[in-house]
């Protein structure tokens, strides 16, 4: 089961609070749709992916009937990932080593990718969703054509045997985390056409928790959050050496078990908030962490808030599967149109 709460809600949650509880096994991964704030997908040990519709006012009783069940994987499903620009396109990966891409609107599996010899650790779409980046237990990272399943590039991600992660940056570069042969935690920056030649490879520390990179494309900041860590480190990616610039570390006394990041359109522009995180710690507490940039002026800080994506999909699922590519609509005071998620007045009001 998983629980859905409205963002402002704080304090202790009653033990009998309504849940999203249709799975027969533990839920291993969840993902909100980037194009509909009421839709969430979940993958479980029961080998099933379920897509849920959450009412506007939240759930008042336990939700057991999903909008659709997606049945394909033969072993547990540990990864669910929505397409960044196409409506109702969902990627799933299971411990059967297979990746599936679905049309959620019809409940059909459209593409099966079977090129991984072992468990898929992570997956990331590039900016327009035309490429897929994966990391695997065989230590390799792969750039895949998501429509054909063909491997376009592959290379060893990190030499260590522990789990690796890799994400696409807006520039097209790739940021990875993993371990060295000596079990030192590392991060690297790479170009997609030279995967085996890191631009930057840095040994961070000797902790054993897997690091999850969370990326803000608007500020080009990467936040490194390690499982079991009590810190969040953040770095800026630039075109000048050393390319990955350490900025600061957020410190807390409690180690984290998991973490999620609010989309930029949910940040409070009135307080110059550039990032908001939800940390789950070992005691079951979900801590809200806000990253802000101190400014004396109360005017809108346009240097902190460049064009950002809205929640309107650029393509339908059918258009994407037919081979079309489009960038998602921008959400910005000067460019908000009829299909934007917010009006200019709503943006300036901090919505």
C-alpha cells in the first residue's frame, strides 16, 4: 500500500488513514504522472503495475480499484517511469530483466526491450523522450532507441559491484553515480557519444549507501541523496572546468530511506524556493526540505526561474508511438498561453 496526502498537510497520520491499497505485495516504486497531478503509477512485488486516479480532494477511504492493471512482468516490478513529453506513456522494468513501454490509455504493452542480461537498476529519458538511458547489474549503462529496443551506445558505468544510477541532463550529457572497485562512492559526467571516457570521475566518500541523483534542469543543479545518508549534497553542472561544481551540503541528524522531489511548478516563488524534497527517514517520518536562495528584493526573481515545463503533454501516446517528437510546453510568465497550467496572475501569486 501507499498513502496520498495533500501537500500542506503535516503532523501525525492516523493509523486508519485511507490508503492506496490494491497490490498483493509490497509497493517498490511509485511515480506521479508529469501531465496529470491526479494520476499515479505503482509497481510491486506482486509483478503487477497499477495506475490510480486520485480524486481532487484526496481519498476518504482505501482505494483498491485502479484505473488499469498492466500485466507483463514475470517477477517483481521495481521501476516505473513516465514519459516526459507524451501523455499516458509509461515505462516499467522488473527483476525479469525486461523493460516494457505501455500505452496506459489502452492498457496495451507497445514495446518490449529485452537487451539487458541482468536486473535494470535505473532508467532515464532524455529531454524530448527520444532516447532511453539505463543502468544494469552487469555494470553497464546503455543508450537505447526506445521505439526499437536497439542499443545505440554502451559502456561500463562504474567498476564496483553495487547499484549504479544514471540520468540525462538537459544538455544531453549524462550524470552517473556508483562505486569503485574499492567500494568508494563515485559520480561521473559523460558525453553520450563517448560513454567510456568520463569527462569527470570523482570519488566522493566510502559510505555504502546507493546515491540517487535528483536533477533540476532549470538551475542545472544535481542533488545527491544517498540511502542511509543524513546529508543532501548539491552540485552545479556548467561548461567550465571542473564542470561539476560542489555548492553545499544540507545536513540533518536523521538518515534517509527514500526521497522525492517536487516539480518546479510546485515551488514557492515568493520565498525564492528553487527545490522542495520529501525525505522518508528510518522512523517513518516524512520531512519536507525546502531549498531557497536568499534575496532582499520582493520582486519576482527571473534569474532563479527560467522557462520551465508545464503539465500539458506535447504529444499523445499514439503520436509518440508513431515516431513524432516535440518538446513540452514551457511554463513561464511571458510565455503562458491558452494551454498553460497557470495564468500569469496565478504564477505571480505563487501558485
